[in-house]
C-alpha cells in the first residue's frame, strides 16, 4: 500500500487538540469492475491486501474505526452520496491525530497527492509523504502505481469504504504491519479526497481478526 508515516515539528506544522506533544503536530493542508480477489495478506507484490466495504455498511462493523466512520456518515449532505472534505474539521479526527493522512486526487493522470501525513505515520514508515504522490518514496514506486492507484481509481468509479492491510516492506520495515481505513470524499463530481487512518497490528493478524463483522470483498489490480 502507499507506504502510508510520530516525527518532529517543523515549518508548516501546527499544534492540534491533544496538547503540546510532538505527536500532536500535523502538517497544514494546502488549500472499472472489481478485479478479482486475493487470498490473504502478502499475496500482492507490495505485501498489501485491499478490500472494499459498501458505503452503507453498519458502523459497528468497523470496530476500532467505528467512531470515525460514524462522523464521516453524519457529514453526508442530503441528496449526496459522500461527504465533502470541507465538512470535516480536525476536531473530528481527535482520536486518530498523528495516524491520519489526507490525500487529494489529481487527474490527467489519476494520482493521489498527500496534503497531510500524520507524525505517527512518519515514525512507522520513517518517511514523510506530505506533498508527495502515491508510493513516491517506496523502493519500487511502479508497484504502488500498479496496485494502489487502481484501488483508488475503483473507489472513484464506484465509491466504497476501503480497508487495507500490509507490511512496510517497501521501506525495509517488514517487521511492521499496519491496518488502514480509507474514507472517500467528493464535491459531487467524482472522488476529490481520501482520508485514511491507521493502526499497527500484530504480524499474524488479518483484517478479519480485527474487523470480524466487516462485510469486505477483496480487490486486486488488473495485472
């Protein structure tokens, strides 16, 4: 997966909500059919598994992420399918500060550029993806373009709540395994942003272990 990274405060960072600890600094934000299935984590070239959940799935099915999913759903405007990025404030992410990224969709070509990369993610990935594109800092960026770009392109085509899980092996950190929740946002004209939050899990754990009631279906890219 995007090598999804608690770092140090620097120019362009400001404190949020939980007090003046280093992991409370975040960077300011600048202004096709399903492709089959994979059997288990580690079965793709980038050691990540990507899954899709219907956007109307029961909030309780998302376990430790249920509070954020509930906030996401409450922000959906009448008559719209997805909430808008502007309808969220940083206070809404209080329980996940430091473990969130925000990515803005770019087009022609389709890509994601990270406008926020949480300081806890910097600690886990040991890189800072702020203002970088998907997979740019991995050991093999082309693999991420072949896999996760397709995953988000499918989210653009037919919105879903994404759950992804994998190892940070593309940064030489195969001893770290992360589970991420990907929430789509739109201004009514396609996918505009993805906000994703993460948790570290045991190496032997799977999505089903952490989210046993989540109605996931697997996604694999068309190669």
